[in-house]
C-alpha cells in the first residue's frame, strides 16, 4: 500500500495493480470488467498483482476510493415528449439498462431538454451523484458535453459530438455509409429524381447522412438539385412537413431518402394525401430500422442501426473509462433492409 501525506496507508488503486503487474491501467480495467481482449498471460499477471497488493475488487470499495457513485446516468438532452415519441430512445435505453444489469449497476434516466434542466442536471452530475454518463442526442452548441468533460466526468455519447469528437468517447453507427447504401439502392431501381429529408444539421448524424446522399449522386453523375433537399428534425411531423415541401419544390421526385424511420412515417402520410403511390410513383427509404419501420403501410425499406451493439459498446466503453482507460471512438456498420416501400 502507498502512504498519504498524513502517513496513513491508502488503499491500493488500479495504478498500483498496473505497476505491480507490469501492464497498462487499461489492461487492468479490461480484466476487472470481464477480461475481454486480454491475453492469458496478462490476465494472470493482473490477478497475481491484485492478490499481492490487496486491491479490493468490488464496486462499493471502488466508489469510496474514487468518490463517485456506483450508478450510471442515461442523459437525454431532448424535450421530454421525444422519449415517448421516438422509438430509438426507448430501444437504446432498454439496451443500456440490460448491459449494465450484467454488472449489477443501476441506470438513472435523466431528461434535460431545456436550458434550466441542463444546468440543474449538470450540477447534479458534477457533484458526484453518478459514476458516469451515457449521453444521447447532443446537438451542436449544447454546453453539457464540454462542462462534463472539463469536470472529469466519465462520458460516452451516442453519436459523435460535433465540436468535441476527438476529445469525448462515443459510439456511432456509420451514418455516411448507411446513407450511401440507401441512395445506391434507390438508383438501382432506376430512380433518378431522389429527394431527401435530412436529419437536424446540428447533429453529426444529420450531417453525415446528407453527405452520403450527396456523394452517391455526384458519383453517379447526377447533378445535385437543392430543391430536392429539405431539412427535418427526426419527428413524424417534421417528415410530413418535409415531404410537403418536396412535393411543391420538386413535383417530379420519384424517390426520397428520409434520415429516420419516424420522419418516413410522416413522408408516407404526405405522399398518400397527395395521391402518390408508394413505391410505384415514389420509392421511400428510411434510416434506423426502428419499430416505426414495420408500423407503416407499406413496410419501410430502411438502414438498420445495430442498436444492441451500440448499447453494449456504450456501456463497455464507459466502464473502461471509469476504470482508468482513455476515451475511445467506436463506429459500427449498418445494413440495408429491403421491404415494400421501394
């Protein structure tokens, strides 16, 4: 054991174990969190060092040493109604809850959709009431990410934070590649006047999906027509309004790539109201493969985000960070799912 300034013995830390074992603190953290990606020799060295140093491997002792709570916060920086409207949030919340349950760690749901709520939640988090944060839906200009980062709070974002992507851990689907796959699919059907309802352009997902759309059209030699591009907000109402604008601006549109399944529900409603048949007149592709994709008529062709893996990876990266590892970025592949809307 090491000594503090008053001459009292301090409990051994993860750094003491790493030094004794001759490995990095990240390797020790991986052993403590299940031993994935650790060689048998390193695993045995860490376990031997734990025995020699007397390191106490339980979360209660760890919370006393670190001064952090033994719970994790699921922080949604969106208006509260979006938790119930957008099925993606519920899928992600359920997956993170299950992943943490495997470690017997409780998950606290935190909603901070207004400036005042974000200030209160930030004060609560930085006071040490939770051991780490799983951050969902952070828009450009949202101060929460930078404030938590400066306070040293363990943090993993779902999606790449636009301003701090190289300084904050995040797990994301490959938004750009997924968009490319969808637009290529629409082109393969012979569609050439392909519109898009984008996601919010103050989020990385919105920006990357629009970039993928533009890349494929340009690569196919199709001149970009900005009348075919309208912005959305990932809501059903936003998709409906976007489709109505497209029908006015580009009435010859024969396909539309919608940046979320929930918005695609609104697009389908607007097309039906305008007398456009799907997919005969206008093919429609979404993004997410959320429950909204199979609740439409016709069922929606979409890009599947691997929600189970996203949840699992967010929890894994967060626990590793709490255990002493540096921040990390994980980008997961998407998959085209063909249904009746194309």
